């Protein structure tokens, strides 16, 4: 009599079903021409916006590019990634809302009746694609910035730890806000509504910044944008929004978990 080794132990039925659901969601999203077009648009906008921001610093910041520090140059260049974030929000919102508008959600649930599996698979696929898009958009923005510096006769940016941290923080914006968009699209069943809410969340720090200092110190650290700034090193330790990197990561996970849990509760109780 032989015993089955861990290497040959078959996967559990639940795990196998989730893998199949994940593969189906990946195929549905990646096979669309719209997906590839939006990813290309994200790269073009990231690179183009980075170049425009750097070429217009004297007008927008009152400071010539030659007088800016490497960190300031990198920060201005990486603002191009913000445009990629919006493009991925549109893509992720469409991936969910289009199933409701076409009625395909009923077919999806007939094949995968456990709704947590559908929500988790869509969220994971959106996050994976957004992570790749964020990496590519960050590289495109940095590359465009380096090209601008070269054409202006200025030295290029070197891969210093502080600049690499800033780039990673900018890249993480894309999957984070994409995942929040997926959750909100399940909540609202409307792509435009989900995008509007996420853009509002992204804009809240600007509104809070107009409040008295006491309110800023109380509210800013718990917003996703502020947590991203703390992770990337863009937030000064003396700024109201600053958090230690560990706490900043907790804030981001809490936002994603809270919205996904709320989306699951509503999705599981509401008719398709």
C-alpha cells in the first residue's frame, strides 16, 4: 500500500473551480480589442504627459528645468502615470458594467454560481493587468522624461534608491485604483458611477488641504492618495499626510478590503 505524496495530491475542487473562473475572466478581458487599445492609450498618455510637464515647468512651477532637483524632475515626470490610472479605471469599470448592460452577468453566474468567486476573479485579473500597465506606464513616463532631459542638454536621472521608491509608489497607483474601481462597479452596476466615485476619492486630499490644519492632520493620513505619497517618499515627514510606510500599506489594504467586502455583500444579495 502506497501513500500519495504532497507533489501528486490533486487540487481541491474549490481551488480548481476558482482557477477555471480566473482563466475565464482573464480570457474575457484580455481577448477584447478594447483592452489592448486602452493599454496602448495608457502608455501614450503617460509618456506624452510626462514630456509636457517637464517642458512647461518654467510656466507651471516658475522654475526652469535646469534648476530643479533630480527628485523634483522625477516627480514631475511621473505625474504622467496619473493619466494611465484614469485609463485603467475606465477599462476596469467597463469590464464589470458591460456585463450588466448586456445581461452577460447572468451567463457568468450560471457558470460560476458562487458570487465571491466571480468578484475575486474579476478583481484579481483587473489587478494583474493594471499592475503590468502600471509598470509599463511608469517606464514610459520615466523614459519620456529622460528623453526630454537629453534634448535639453541636461544630465539624465540615475537610479538612486529615493527615485526608485518614487517610481514604485507611482506604479502602485494603477492597480490600487483599478481594484477600487472594480469594487465600486459591482456596487453601482454603472461604469460611469464607479469612475466618478474613484476620481472623487483621488481628489479628496485637495479638498481636505483647504481645511484648517487640525482637520488636515486628522483626515489626510487615512486617504489612499496620502498613503501612496507616504509609500513613495513624496510626502515630507513634516506633512500632515505623512505615515510610516508600514501604516501606509495598512491604509491601502484597508481601503481595498473594505470596498471589496461591501461589494461582495451587495453583489451576493442582489439579483443579477
